[in-house]
């Protein structure tokens, strides 16, 4: 099979696939709708290009040439329309140019079946049926293909350095690259129309146009990267088997490859659905995780608030109980001393508990402050022992602490021996 015919087949499959991928994401989005029409026009041109180069008689060849020319007529128009939507440039002169582009394309369309558009076919280079342009085709090539595409690229190149959003800037870069490769490759089809012997080798680059533009839409509209990867893998496998099907020489091979192509398509759909489910589950888990973080933060704030509020009454209870036991309010009857001491011990324990909760809250909030310094561990042990000795002795125990310490911060540190023996009564 003619390699240039194969390029048309590949271009058509890539174009229609990415058109469907983009429109399926959001069919109500105006830019997605225009993108789909653009890729549809490209697919009409590409598939007709494929059939044209496979034609063995004049009538079939010129029919496909006229159809592909209609497809190519609207590609630059839809591309321009899509770009001004992309860069928010549908105002002033751009809006006038858009209207003129559509009107010009519709007027040229009326001449699609006349010799003023396609003057005829003849053998050129290695091609049996290559078209000659009519005067209306000259208008299309000069003003629609060259003029409109050049102006569109100018708008893109002007918008790129001014764009501050990095995502949008990356999207514009893909669009510029795809347009340069696609339209540059498509441009190599035209020299033979005017009898310049340059074969259309750049036609293989046309597939980069829908691929890069479609990828820019899928990636920079924040669709999940895993989903995009799964779609592209499924598309690549399906496209490969489909191309092999069309290239098969025998009917039996076409049936076999066609069967595998259908299986690849079904498998691709199943794969993409599975990725979608995984993506949705991941999103739900992400939302739940964020909610848990919010609840945890609220819990920490509540504990911090509650502990702060509890410290004031506990301090008051301890203070007044201490004053009562010390006789500041007069002598305390013997039958009230024991309950007052219980109140004192319980409030002290509660104060320690509140401080612990407050410290936990500070740690979770990252507000815990630590002070590091050298100190004598023996002194600290003696201080703690003295604080606890009254409580120990009330239990009928005797606390003895022996500290053999070195200098503060020394390597030897302190050797501490603490014993509690039952008091003899």
C-alpha cells in the first residue's frame, strides 16, 4: 500500500479518537465542541486522503479529492475559533475575522463540485491522480490556509509570553508545537498542486496536530494523569490493531485483525472504566482524609480550650483548700481535715492531668516549647522526693533518697538510690 495513503489512515484514526476523548469529558463546553468539529474535519480530510490514494479510476479519485478538500477547508477555521476561545480573545478584530472566516468557507463550499475549485486530476511524480487547483482553490489556499493559520499562530505566540498561569502557559506551548508540526506537515501536500515536484512527506506529521492539542486539553483541564495515561495506552493498542486490519492483504486476515481490534476496543473501555472507578475512590478517600484532618484539628483546639478553662477553677479549689488546711479561715475541725486533704490531693492530680492534656494539645499544634540547659539531676531528684514525701508517709511508708552525684553535666551523672520501707507502728 502507498505509504502516503497509510499516513492518511493514521491521521484519521488519531484525529477522530482525540476528538471523541475531548468531547466526552465535557460535551457542553463550547471549546470542546469546536475542538471536536475541528478533529472531525481533519478526520474527513485524512480518511478521504487515504481513499483517494487507493483509487484506481478517475471518477473515484476526484470524488475523494473533493471530499478531502471540503474537510481541509474547515480545519483552519475551526482551529482559529478554538484558539480565540482558548486565549479569551473573542473580541474586536478577532471576532470580525472569525465571522469573515466562516462566511468565506461557506462561499467556497458552494464551488466544491465545480472546476473552479478542483480543475482536474493528472499524473504527477509517482501519483496517478493528483489534483490541479482552480481559481477558487487559490483563494482558499492563500486566505484561509496560509493567511488564517498565520494569524492564529501570531495570536498564540503573542499570548504565550503574557500568560502568567503556568498550567495555561504549558497548554499554549503544546498547542503552538502541535500547530507548527501539523500545519507544517500538511503544507507539504500543496507544492505538487502547482507542479512543484516535492512529495508530501510531511503528511506523517499531521497526526501530531490532534495528538498534542488533544493532550493539552486533557492534561491542562486538570483531568487525572492516570486516566489520561490509561486512555492513551488503550487508544494506541486499538489504533495499532485497527491500522493493521486496514493494511491486511487478504479478507481472512482482515477478519482476524478486525476481531482483535474489537477485543482491544472492549478491553480499553473496561480498562478506562476501572481507572475511573479507582480515581473516584481516591478522590472520595482524599475528601474523607481532609475531613478527618479538620476534625482532628477541631479536637485539638477543643482540648486546648477546655484545659485552659479547667485550670482556673482547679487552681481556685487548690488555693482555698490549702488555706483551709493551713487555718487561714480559722481552726479546722478534725472531722473535716481528712475530706479537705482528699480534695487537695484530687485537685492536685486533676491539675497534673490537665497540664498533660494541655501539653499534648501544644505538641499536636506544634506550639510546644522546650528549654535545654545543664542541671544537677541529684538536686531534681531531691526536690521531687521532698514533694512526694508527705504523701508517702501518709501511706505508712518511709522514703529514703541517697544521691551520689558528680558535677552538673558531667559524664558520670548521678547515681540515685531510693527505698521505701514500711514504718513500724
